[in-house]
């Protein structure tokens, strides 16, 4: 028996046709699953009884097992989900001024081994299935329904949770097909979906060809020596190769690639670093998201002082670069990816 959430609408249409059913029924089924939050096929009352039985015999619907949830003083909510095989993933629901953003995981653990990331401490276990990726979004909207909040207020998605999204490329693309299905699926606009990468160069250009979503690149340094020390992937795909791929990334004329730059005290936060970052990104339609390091017990890295952060930002702005400092949310609930899972694992 298969999880129906592993199917795109096109795949489900073909499956229905192979069983002698009309392909348009796939759209009705998708509406029940993703818009009406159906718990079972029996709820799909505009489908004939025979079709509902056929679905029940071949597929199952599921929700993720919520093992823990923490709510920040700023109302950011962090979910720890337990998967069927006992592994855990994290998903973060972030309140914005007039909407919600969901930070979604794509892998159990991560193989990139970035030195500032707590998720990397647990190593890589496996890729998430399409259903496990999609369920994070579906279930987050269900939590909003339970709070009597319009689920469509969850309108933005960032693939910045556990794992490297481009290392689970096929499942990412299938998930995006469901997320971006504006007729029957989850009704997200491509301009409100962002995929972040640590720099998996071969897939960057392909992502631009396959989708219209936004790209965010975790850069974090202006020279190969420093970046390789922070991000081992740089040994295979150094900065020049990464930026070359970014220049080839297909995007709409007004769009820009977001370059995430984690500011770490004494490592990459100097005035010289800021000036070199401006020069490095000059050939690219770029904007910079400065992220002051979120300190945790597993790292000796430190967050720069407030003055240093503001000075770094001002240098970028003075050189006509679009830049901002990410406002930290959920700090009091350890909302950086991997921290809630790490606490669970450490608990006897």
C-alpha cells in the first residue's frame, strides 16, 4: 500500500486512468487532501463509493507523529516530528506581519557537515520521501485550522530546515509540483517559495530550469580558505564555481538570488570581509541576508557584537547592495535547526 501524498496530481491522474477511472478525479482528491484536510478517503463524498473503496485498498493518508512542540515568546512554533522508522525531523512555523512562513526539512540529518550547524552533528541518515516533505506543510496548515486561523495564511515556504534540499533533488521537485499546484494542490505562489543550498553546484542551474522558485545560497565567506573551513562542500565546489552557477540560474527579471551570510565573530565579520563581499557579488543580481550566529553548546563560534553587525551591514548598504539583517525568531526555544532534536536525543 502506498502513501497517496507521494503522488503528484499528474501521477495520480495516470494511476486513475489505469484503473478505469476518469483522470479529472485526481483534482477532486487533491482538493480533499490539501485544501479540505481530509483524514480519510471516506470523507471524499463527491467521489463514488467504488472509487473511495479503490483508494482505500491501494493508498493511505497519514499525518506526521508530533513528538514535541515548543512555542517561543514571539509565537514561533517548532515541531519535532517522529517518522515511521523512528527518525526525527524539525519544522518551524514563523509568524510574520500578515502571514506565516514555514521552514521545511528535506532530509533526516545532513551530509554537508557545515561547522556552524547543529544538524550536521548527527550526520546524515536518509532522504525524506515526497510524502514526508509534503506532510510538514499539510500538517502545519492543519494546526492553523485547529486554532481557527485561515490555513492559507501560511503562504511562504523556505526549504531551510534539516538537510541539503538539492541533495534530495527528485523528491524536492515532486514536492514543489504539489506545493505550487494553484488549481488543486497547496496553492503556493512560486515567488513565495525559496530553496536554500549550501552550494551543490550541478543542481543549481537545473533548479532554475525546472522551477520558478527563489534561490538562496549559504555563502558565509569571501575566500575559499575560510569557506572550506566552515563548509567542506567548498572543497569540491569552490566559490568561483558556485558564483558561476548562480550567474547561470534562470530567474525572472526583477528577482535576485539571496546570499545567506552567517556572521561569526573573528571569522568573517571584518570591514575587509564586507568590502570583499560587495566586490564578489557585484556581477550577480544578488541580495544579502546577514545572519548573526545563533550560539549553541556544541560550537565554540561566537556571535559578533551588535555594533559590529550594524557596521558590516552599513558597508553593504553604502555600496548600493540590497542587504538586511535577519531578525532572530524563536531564540528562546532553540529554533535553529537540529537543536530541538539534539535535546531530545540527549535526554535519557
